[in-house]
C-alpha cells in the first residue's frame, strides 16, 4: 500500500499542473497576438509611387537625325513594351536623312504604372563587319514620369548617338526629361 500512496500524490500534482498551465499561458498568448503581426499575413509596405500620375496615353514625335552622319544606319526593333504607333521595325537611315514617326505610350490595363520602352539594335553600315549597339527609348518613373534615351553596347566611332533631346532639353542617359504631355524627341547621330 505504501507504493500506491506515494504514487497517488504525484499523479494529482501532475494533473493539477497540466490543468493550471494552460490557464496561465492563455492571457500571455492572447496579449502577444494583439501586439504582433501574424505569420500568415506579413505586413507589406506599399510600393513607391510616382509623384505625378501618368495619363492613359502620352504622344512622342521622334526623329532620327542622321543629317551630319557619315554612314547609313540600320535600325532593327529588338523589343517593345507598352508603346504603340508607326515606329520603324526595320529601317535604314542614310546620311543626310531625318526620318520621323509618332508613337504613344500606353498606361492602361497591363501597362498601367509600368516602365515603357522601345529598343533598337543599330548597325552602322561601314563596309566592315560592324556589331550593332543598342538605342533604348525609356518612358518611366524615376521618381516622376519622364523620358530618357539610353545607349549601350559596342558603340562605334562612326554612326554613334551624339545627342538626344526631349522638347529641346538633354535626355541622353543619365539625363531625364520629366513630362507627361506631347514630347518631341530628336536623336542625333554622327
């Protein structure tokens, strides 16, 4: 009998502890839940927005100025995003020529509040095997809506972009022209 008596108090104590512990922990757990974020629903900061809203469409009048150029330039459209218009897909611009076209950026549907661009591979026709370089028209948020002309790749000595202006102001990368109304873009080659 001694064995039963000594075991009995231990069972009562452990049942009592197991019954009391949840009552002590519940208020602490509920207080912690009130002051912290749920693992299932993490807090997310809103994405940064441009300071000014972009209209549904922005019109661009673009000119490739090769008046002072020494060589013909072959433009081949490589990529486009959220731009519509009569921009060239494949075009050769000879020295002395300044072809122009009109295009619009689209800011509706899947194109709303995303950067828009056109990217051409430009190959100067020098007679030798010349690798193309890239000319990219970008209309995006930086942090306001603006436009820049970016040039990269193997830029040749003859047929390279000399200047880019947007409404008469420098917009050759890293410069940006900030505006969301009709814009006149002139890309000059030498």
